[in-house]
DNA sequence: TCTAATAATACTCAGTCTGAGTATAAGTGC
DNA sequence: GCACTTATACTCAGACTGAGTATTATTAGA
C-alpha cells in the first residue's frame, strides 16, 4: 500500500426539472443508496472535463451540454486501499425534453426538504430543526458562535432566509448530527427505486454544493434556459425558477421583469394550456451583449 | 515513468490592497518570473486546506485568515516527469496591516491593465484590444460567435462591461495570442523584482480566476472587511472597494448604502485625514443575521 | 490670523424599480 | 352559455438609485 498514490474521481451532479421538481440524476451506489455518476480520471483523459463527459455518457447514457466545475473534495478520509482519493465535482444541466426514461432522477427536495419554501417556510424548520440546533448548541465549543451560525443560515423567517446557503445549512445539520436522525433509506435490492433521504458516501454534500451554486447563478446568468426546451411559455419559465429558487413568485411582476429585461422574446406562436393560450417565448441571446449580468433577478432570493 | 502517477499542487492567490492597488503575493518562480506560493499535497496533510496553509506559511511566512477554494486545473499538459499534475487553487485575503515587508506584492492591474476602470474605461481596450480581437476573429472557426464573445466580455462601454468576467477576458486574450504581444517580462537574476506583466506557468490564469471571484463575492458577502484593519474610515472602505471593483463610486451614495445597509457602525473615534477628521467605523457583524446577502451592493458592478 | 484647500457629512430631488394589486381577454369542459 | 382556468394589461404607492447642492471641521500656508 503506497501512501503516495492519489486517485482522482469525477462526480457529476446532473440536474433537470420535471413536474415542478428539480431532480438529480443518480445511479445505484453502495448499500443500494443512490449515488452520483462518477468515475476515475484516467491517463488518456486530456482534460477533467472530457473525463467527466465520458463517465456520464457511460454511466447515464446522457450527453450533457452545460457543465461547470463545482468544488474539489480532498479532505475525505475515505480509504481506497491504495491511498488518497480526491473528488472533483461538476454541475451539469439538461433540458427537460432530453430526459431518458431509464434514468433515475431523484427530487432534490427529498434530500433537502427544508429548502422548499414555495408554500411558505416549511414547518419542519421551526418545529424541528431550530429547536434541535438550539439544544445542540449548548454542547458546542462556542455556543454563541454556534447559535449565530444557525440563525444566519436558517434565518428567522423567509425574509432573512438566503436560498443560496444550501451547503452551509447541510453542513450545520450534518455537524449537529441531525441528519442521522432523519428517516433513513430503506435498503432494498438493486432494481427497486426506494424513496431515499440520503445518498452514498458524501454525495449528498456534493449535491448541496451544486444546488447552492445553481441558485446563485440563476440570478446573474441566464442558466435557466439550459433547463428548458427552446420555446416555452412564461408560466413554464416561472415554475422552473420557483422550483429552483424554492420561492413563490408574483406572476405579473415576473413577466414584467423577464420581458422588460430583454431575456425573452415572443415567437408569435401559442400553446394550449388549459386556459387562455399562452404565447411561446424563446431565450433572447442578444441580452448577453446588452446587459452585464442578465439573470432572473436578485430580489427573489431575498423575498 | 508511471503514467498513472498523479500529483496535487496547491496554489494560493493571496490578495491584499495597499496604496490603492489590489496586490497578489508572489514568490520567485521559473525564469525569474513571479509565481504563486504553491506546493504539493503530501500524505500527512489531512485536508487540502491545511496543506495550503502549511505551504503559505513556509513560503511566504504568512498566516492567512479568510481562505476559499477557487478551482481545480487539471487540463494542463505540463509534464512533471512522472505523470499528471493537478492544481487546486485557493483565494486568501489578508488585511493591509499584516503585510510583511519582505514579501513581494505585485499590483493586480500590472497583469490585467484592462481591468482598471477607476479613471474611466482604459483607452487600451478600444484602441488596441478590440481592434486586435476584430482582426483575429476573421481567422476564427466561427467569426460571428467569436465576435459575440468579444463583445460580451469587453462590452461596448462601461455600462456593459461586467467586472466579474476577469477570467473570460483573460482567456479570450490568451486564445487570441494577444498576451504574447504584450511587453514581456525582462528576465533578471533572482533577487531583483522587475515589473512583470506575466507570471510563471499558468499562474496568471489562476490569478484571473481569483480576481473575478473576489469581485463577484464583494457584492453579496462582506469580504471587504477581511482586507481592512478592524476600524477604518468610510473613505478607506470606499477606496478599497473601488480598487477591487475597478470602478469609481459616488461618495455620498456609497456612504448611504453602507450605513443604511447596516454594514458598519461608528466607533465615536475620529481619524486625522488631511481635511475634516473622519469617524472611524467598524464592521457590524449583526448584519449577517439581519440581511440575507450583505455586501457592497450590486449596482456598482454594472454602473 | 485669515484664507485656501481638503475631506466629511447632511440633505434634496427626480427618475426608476419593486411589490402588490385590479381588470380584462381568450381559451377549455360541460 | 356558464364556470373555470390561465394569460396579459395596467395601476399605484413606496423604496431605492443616481446625481447633485450645501454645510462643517480640519490642516497648510500666506
């Protein structure tokens, strides 16, 4: 066992939004728990990026478009038998229409139920999490600092809740041992797809990183459109943003911002929607030249 | 030569602001060019973070406070004689007062002169860069896409120039071969500190990554205060933000935003400044609990 | 001591943006 | 034709922003 040997694993957080849920693509992992598609960097891989795409193709049968490097995890004491394992995590986005049926897409809010504020602040936070953190803080090294941290990341209400801090919330809960108390995955034989609140290894942490990053990017780069078909109605767009941001939005104001901001343009075509037909819009690429930081507005993250 | 062998290097971009210039700490590198403090991950390092701090301590004699992982560069074909070299880059911030005299702090705007818009958009951009890019675009695979990209990253004027896109600008210039045409470093014997427009290896690219990240973070997290002594005048704070953002700011409005936003509080003490004495302020930590994304405001990045 | 220069701080004001509505239009299913 | 659904247009008060003017407290030097 050579203590110097280092292996690099590439982990992909592939996100799509279907049926109003942001979802992450998983593959069967250890103990039947869902895992992220991942694989080792091999000598023939010219770049980390190409290696990642190769593994995603092999394991999930998907060609990803938008890809962004997230974070490198190196402090894991995970023994590989031959030394250290570093893991470089990537975020990838795929549009709704290109989902393959066979893939196992898990709703993000199954793993992070405290992140979904579309129907208001989840009762879970103030009923269970906040009291548990308060109880735990007594045992912490520095109770005051711990309580401050808890208040910063969970806020006191939705006006102080910062959607972007997904990772900080996850880590606080993890350190406090609260995640272990959550309903565990029921381990099942391969082939089944049980609902799971957890993931293999530290993959849930990686997903938290990805989710926070995506929420942040939403506000200043037009990444949402990577998750949509080429034409869409404004309500489709709104539901998508709501699903990712975890916040309800005011329909009329959303439309104003997105149209006045030059993010989209009408196609003249209309879609049947169950009510009055909605015009189909497309992403207006020129906005990239016109505005320095085009995205679906900051105000909603802090509502 | 084992093709499987992988080494991990940790590279630190340590930033401070002195005399109105954001500066990066460098050490002597190959060919007498300035380089980032860096070193290899060793088996005894428990985390990437501790390894980084160790190297910074050894090479620069500095204990860094704020540290944030930036990016992992793996596509370098840089041969190490024994295989692949991955490099995990970190951003660290140190306050003005703790600078050690012996260290070699290089102004960031020496490496990226097109980034400093404090006296308006640099003539360099429209006189040299834009025409050169236009000329180059003819030879590009897809001229239209290339020109769009050039316009997006450099904008047409300062209302469309996005300060955060430091890396994108650097990469565009690099790919276009424009950086090689810039005045080269005059290589000198070790010991001297020549002004240099370039850095060893791909370190300039890493610094560009760090600079862009810092500019972004400025607007939604109170990172500026990591770069200041514990008390400071509002003009000091303003000059610091201007130096980093590369933009001039309206004094009265800056004061209003920073005070009304609850980011700082007066100490009652005053400092001699050459004019009317200025009150000394300190960072108001409570703002973290009160506001979800406290920072020195977004509007100035898009002025 | 008086004056100019420097910097800090207070206040104003018009224009824009935001949040929260109301009102109306154009489809569907029955 | 009616109830229902969804889309879209428009309004309005309040907050925030950009760009000033005005006043105050110092220091340097005539």
